[in-house]
C-alpha cells in the first residue's frame, strides 16, 4: 500500500511538473515542446492541450496569410501611378499610397488618422467622400486641386462595406490629368495656328489670281501681281515642308542612325545659305576646333536631320542680324563629368555647336517660349523674312531625338547665341 501511494505520488508530481512546463511552453509559443509535454499529462487534459496548440497554430497561419495579403495589396497600391486614399466611417485618413503622398506633397505620419478635410484641404474630395459615407453613393468627376499647386484630376469615389454589410469607410482614386490637358491645349493651339498660317497665303494667292483673272491681257498688271503670287506660293510651300519636318521629328518612327561628321554637316548648311547672307551683307565665319588625333567630331545620328538643325539656326541668325553684321559658328569637343546612381563620376564626350549673331537680341521674357511651335518674338519681321515659326521647334525635337540638348542666351542690342550639345560616338 505504501509503495502504491509513493508511486501514485511520483506520478502526480510528474504530471504537475509536466503541467507547469507545458504551461510555460505554451505561453512561450514553443508548440513542439508543448505537444511533447502534453503526452506526459495524459487523459482529457492532453487532448485539450493538443486542441489549443492546433487552434493557435491555425490562427497564426491565418494571421500570416492575412499579413502577406495585406503586404501584397500595399505593394500593388504603392506601384499605381494614380493616387489612392482610404478613409474610415468618421472620414479619417487610414491609407495613402505613394502617388497620393507625391500629389499632395505630404508625409504619411503627418496626415494618417487626421480628418480628410484637415489633412488634404480639398472641398471637392471631401464632399465626394462624405456623400459616399452618408448615402453609399459612388461618384466620378473632374476637379481642380489648388494645393500644393494647381492640378487637374479625375476623381472616383466609392463606399467601402464590412463583411456584415455595414459602412466601413470610402476609397478615392485620383488620376492626374494635368499633363494630358496641357497637351490637349497645345494640340488645339497648334491646329488653330496651323490653320491660320495656311489660310493667310492661300487667301493672298486667291486674291492675286482673281485680280489677274479680270485683266488677263494687261501685261503691266500681270507683271505687278506675279511676284507676290510666287512669293506667297513659296511661303506656303515652306510652311507645308516645315509642318512635315516637325511631324517627322515628333513622330515615333526615326530615320536610321549612322556615324555623321558634324563639320561636314555644318559646312553643307553654310553653303546653302551663303548666297542669302551675301545679299544681306552679313559675314559668316566657321571655326571647328579638333582634339589631337581625332579627324572630326562624329555623332551617331541622322545626317539630314542634323544638317537641318545647323541650317535652321543659321537661317534664324541671318533673319535677325542687320546688314553689316556677322554670324559665327563654332564647333568643338568637350569632356563632361556625369554622376551615376552609384555616386561614381563618369566622363562623356560631347560635341558643342554654337551659333552666335550680332543681331537685335531676344527679350528675356520671350526666352522660355522661344522653342514653342509658331512662337515668334517679332511677328512682323518674321513674316517679312518668310519665317514659319516652326524652325526652332524642329531644332529642339531633332536635337532631343539624338540625346542632346539645346539652349539659348541673348542680350538685347548685343546678339544671341544658340548652343547645341550632342553626345559623341
């Protein structure tokens, strides 16, 4: 009897010790250890512990799955170009993706949890969100954002419901239309300007032709009106040619690139305009500075397009330089340092073409718009010179298509310098 008592006491002590260790293991989430100790406890208590461990394991796996799903959703929303906002049922911000932070120029920690109208002061967004919260209505509309700067956006708002069908908040998606609307305005202006520019010479040609038609046998009248008729026809031809050149420069398809000697390209342009310069009594000078051991600056590009760049810049300089002035072209090579993402500085060789004139200069207010299509500083002078207002726009597009850059410096009464940078082959 004593032996049985002692044995029973030892078993009870072992179970109690196992129970303490099991509790500790369960609390510390050591499930494998807990399952091994549960065997020592035995009976219904063992089954209970096993069910607890199994239930917690399933719950933890469910939480991990939910966490992974949440991270995946956040990654998707973060990669969107459109801004996404989420508010709770009290109109407090609960989520903003990276695009929303950029659009409103805010930091996540400064707006999360704040009321929408306080964090992002836009009455259009706030009204649409509150309508979704109160009435459960989706909406879509274009609105303007005025802070931090003027933006045109397309706003979509929809209510969010919980699994029980109760209102849990609302979500807004904002698509920034600012650049798209700007391009639409540019296109409309281009069509309007092109129509006007085409209509003017056509009207002049028609009026002149009708005048000549009424007196076909009057030699003096024909002799008087024939030169302006030819002049307007040439102007129309230049405009159509420039429109086609601009369309090609702006288009997706490019002429095949090949090694091009820039010195020869510039000389070709000078030869084409030498007679025009002589008539105007304007001197053209050209200097090409070569690096030792290099025959001439060579770039990878479209020879015809690069010649047009030189031609248009020289033609523009001649148009705005008075008689007795001069235009100087300078072609040289430079080494320029470029900082890469790694922080390393990589040198690259550039060809620099500068076209300097002693003309009337360009007002500083006009410099930012000088490369716009149909933009003329002196409209009357440009028309008198036969300009179309497209030459510099064509230059900009061709240079950028070659991976280069063009800029302008000018001083009233002193002259203007156009500088073109192109990467060397």
